[in-house]
C-alpha cells in the first residue's frame, strides 16, 4: 500500500514536471528560437568576415580569428562612445532619486495620486522616437528651450550636437524614464508595513531618519532593479540619440549601439556582431558588479 | 485540479498561438518571393481596377489624355511578352511619403499594364528602405523587382544578388541606352572585381536622375530691389540662367542679399542661401575626397583646402549660411517655403513642393569655382555638385518563369514611354537626353510654370552632375567617420574652437584617420 502510494507520488511528480515544462514551453521556445540561437550565431559570426563589401563575400565567408575584435578594441571612436554611454548613465541615479521623491509624495498624499501616476507614466507609453522628435523640436534653434536660454543669456546654444548634447540628452532621458520608476517605487513603498513607521515614531525618529532607515531599505530591491535596467538601457540607448544627434559620429554624440546598427546596414555582419558581443559583454560585467554590490548590501542589511 | 490544468493548457496554447502570431507578424512585414501576400501595404495594380474611367485609356473616356498621346507616340515599338499570365513582386520605398510614391508608381504601372496586361505587379512599400532592405537581399527574401537608390547600389550590388542586365539590354528592341545620360547609366554599373561603381556590369537601370540647381525667390529679390531703389543702392540682378556663376559672383550676390535683407528688416534669422555642400566646392576647385583609386587620402589637398575654407567662411565670415541650430531638421525647401531664405540648393524633386506653393520662384545653376578665384588654378567648373537617382534591378533569385516579366517591368520603366509617363507626373525629368529635350516634354514643363531656359538648367545639370560620395565605395563610413566627424570642430559655433582648428589641422586629422575605413 505504502509502495503503491510512493509509486503514485512519483508518478504525480513526473506528471507535474511535464506540466511544468508544458507551461514553460511557449516562453522557452521563443527564447531559444529568437534569443539563444541568434546569440550563438552572432557570437560565431563575430569571428568571421561574413558580410558584403570590399574584402568580404556573401557565400564564402571565412574564419578570421580575432581580427574583428582587434578592430573593435583599437577603435578610438568606439571607446569614446562607451564613455558617452557611461556619461549617459548619470541620468539613472538622478532619475531614480526624483522618482523616489515623487513616489513618496504620492504615498503620503493619497488625494489625486492616481491622476499623478497616470501623468507621470505618460512619457513611458509614448514611443521613444515620438519623444525624441518632441524634444528635438524643444531643443532646436527656434524651440522653447533655446528661446528661454536666449532670453536670459542673449545667445543660443547648440543642444543637438557639441558639448551640450550629452547634458541635454540626460535631461531628456530622466524625463522620459522616471514614469516607470515612480510606479515601481510606489508599489514597493505601499508594501512597507506601516507599523514600522509607527514604531519608529514611538522611538522618536524624525522624518529623515525614517526615510533613511525604513523607506530606503524597504525599496532597495526596486532601486537595484531600476539601476540595473537603467544602466543597461543607457548603454544600449540608440533610437533617441540617432534622431537627436546632428552628427551621430561626432565625439559628443557617438553611442555604442550605433556601431552595430550602422554595420548591419552596411551588410558587414561579422564586424557588427563583434561590436555587439563586446557591448553585450560590457553590460554583463556591469550587471554582475551590480549583483555583487546588491548581495553585499543585503548581507550587511 | 485536472480541470484547472486543462484550462491552463488551453491558456498556454492560446499564448503560444499569440506568440506565433506576433512573430509571424514580424516575418510577414518583410515578404519573401514565396509569400508575396505577406506584406504591410500591398497594392495589386492593374489597368481597370485602380484608376478612374476618366483617366483610363482603355475605357475610351479620355481620348486626348496625356496617356493616350504618350501611348500613341510609342505604339510602333515591339511590346512583346511571351511569358503568359503571371504576377511579380516589386519593392519600393516610402521615404518621401507613401502617397507621392504610390501616385508615381501607379502612374507608371498604368502604362505598364496597358502594354503588358498579362503581368500583375504587387508593390510593397517599406519604411527605412535604403537602410534595411539590403538585409532582405542578403537573406534571399527580396522581391522580383527592386528599387535601388544609388546610395545603396554599391553595397547591394556587392551582395551578388542583383542580376546582370547587360545581355537583356543588348537584346532589347525597346531600349536604346545610347541616349541615356551617361551620369545616370554608369552609376548603376559595378566592377565585379573591385566592387566600385562607375563601370562594369549593368546591375540596374535608372528610373530617374535628380540634378541639383539653385532655387531662388524672385519676389524677395524684387522686394529688396524696391528697398535698394528707395535708398539709392545698386540693384540685385536675378542669377543668370545661361551659365554657371563663379563663386565670386555668387558670394557677392548672397552677401548683397544678406546686407539688403537685414537693412530692410527681414531679421537676423533670414539667410541668403542654404544647402551649400562641400562636394561641389571641392570638385570644382580641382580636388577630390579620395585618391584616384579611391583607396587612400588624395595626394593633392589644395582643392579640399579651398572648398572647406569656403564653407567655414560662408558660415562665419560672409554669414550667408544658417547654422544647423537655426535650420534644425528643416529641409532647405521647407526653410525656403517659410521665406527664411532667398535661395537654396537642392534636387529636382523639390519642384513639386514649390509648384504647390504661392512663391514666385525660379532656378539657376549651382555656382562653382573657376580658375583665378580663391586661389583656384585647376578648376573643374562644370562639376558643381552631384545628382541623385534611383534605379530598378532584378533580384538574381527570381523564379525562371518570372524572369521575363520582371525584365519587362524594369525595361518599361527605363523605356522612353515609361520615362515620359514619369516625367508627366512632374516629379522628374527623363533619363534620356533626347527625350528631355523633346518638345512635348518641354511644353509640359512650361505648362507647369517653368520657362524653357530654366527647365534646360535641369537638363544640362543632369548631363554634367555625377553620383555623390556615397558611391565611391561600398560603405560611406570613410566619410562619416572622418570628414563629417572632424568638421564638427571646423564649423563649431565657438570661435575659440574654430581658431585652434584651421582647415589644415582638419585635413591632417582626416588624413591620419581615413586609412582605417578604406
């Protein structure tokens, strides 16, 4: 009887496992077909000269060892684009702090919070290209921003290129990205037990102390999530830069993802894949570093 | 429990179907030859189902229509096709607005279906066509007939997936490529060994040729002359339409327009001209951007120095060109239409926009350097700028049963009848020099508001203006990552940065970096 029950239990477990695989299958099939296999192929191509153009061929591409990677690692403009991407990351913590302040404000002021959450989220639901065109108009010579600058400083500045381009893009990035952060942080803030704040109040803690000791640790998982996705997104930022930059290859405007796009359009897939692999590796390293910091933080907490 | 699992499975399958559909949608956005129906905007066009009866020459309703006149003119040609009833696919761009493209293609296909009613053409319009359609070619999923912008021709040709048309051209009784503008025909030739354009296999035939001219606003000149006469100043003449102005003449003209317009209250955001590029300046000053083999920096940089020096001076010394911060995303034409400039340099395609406006405009040749001015001693005065063009090619993987039909379409577009229909749309001039000078074509241009002299500027410019830098090599990155990149500081709005970065330093930077991209 016991044996039969055991057998039945084992059988049920197998059935459960099968069901588990069945439920996961759509996602796994999609990931395999459209992510893992293309990633593997791209990695393989990054060691070949597959592509078209001078020195390339379509049907008889050959293995060219690390030539593509040598090109990537000696490309000063690519290095500069990585620096630009790093500068672009400055907007992530700034945006997060603004989002945290707004989310805290919304939690503490329930009246109209739904309306404000909708308003904050509007930039997120607009396509990045739409936002980029709106901001390009704002930043143009006869746009609102330059009119304002001209009224104060009696001169216009070029916000679509040159030294002011990256600060202008950071401002735009913060504006277009904080909507999601506000919603995520708002949801997390609502999950923090109110009793903790009450206990802290009884112990005599002030508002700032409560914010640092209760609110921040309470939303830390979300903060890390925003940082990871934000930094990764900043390194892959492309569409809005492509639209906004007056000259995408200028030192002030170049972004790493543009190299992959441009080489694909040029049908030079091998070299484009190498740039993509290197960019992916850099983002992975940043992700791992952030994960390590997060674990240490959690451990200390 | 079992019921819950069953329902979950159904939900899962539903999701899977949804996933499949979403992926399928991505696939069908880019149709293959085997699946021509899977597209985003397909029009099945044939005579009788896409035009009104009034326009339809088959209906007999428009006895003296433009179509009938054109058809009658070429009825004697052997419009033969033996491939039977078939349908072919055609890839097209919608970069200039799908409505305009559709109108032009419909006009063309109306003529095509009149000659070849057995062949149905399914046209698909693609966004970001020039940037992305090369991957379709590469992947072997291209349409039977492909629009080939000259900017993409070299790299698309290098895929080996464009059919060599030479034998078909040689056996054609419809085409006579002898009188096609050389500048239009040779840009679709590719050397199979060097993969350079300009000579070699004929992989496409031109649909159009878009020479550049200088458009100017006659009313503004008249207004400034009224101001001049009131203030005892010398008048501004209209630019000549019988010769190319020298840069000295043109600069004086633009400066005079600037001075008068500012004095007359047009404001500091009004400019005499937009659209001056370095190409024509460098070429006409006797220089070039690469060496003769196009595999290195040129040995003689005098033309480059003169050309780029002029651009810098035009912005900051003569103050005749608007900085990019002023013009922003606007085209020269839209800047001109809002009366922010007196003249602009651009291609033929802007004629349609200007004809629809209330501006009293005319055209002149694009000015260029001549010997004895600005230190030029080796001038190429006629090479004042480049022209643009698009052509049509046949995908090399076209099914054998559809090859004749595909060729008939490409042949028709490049034929004199096809060209005359296209020119009648008002968007282009014919690619045949003799047809461009045909009295019927000239009369249509006059009816459209251009004088014969002005129209001939387009024709003469088409004969002399060749392809642009984009066709020097398969990739344009040598220009974008050197000349364009370093010109950022050369033309910087900060005077201190410009002062520390003269043209010689700019060219040294280009020289040092360009080898990486060649």
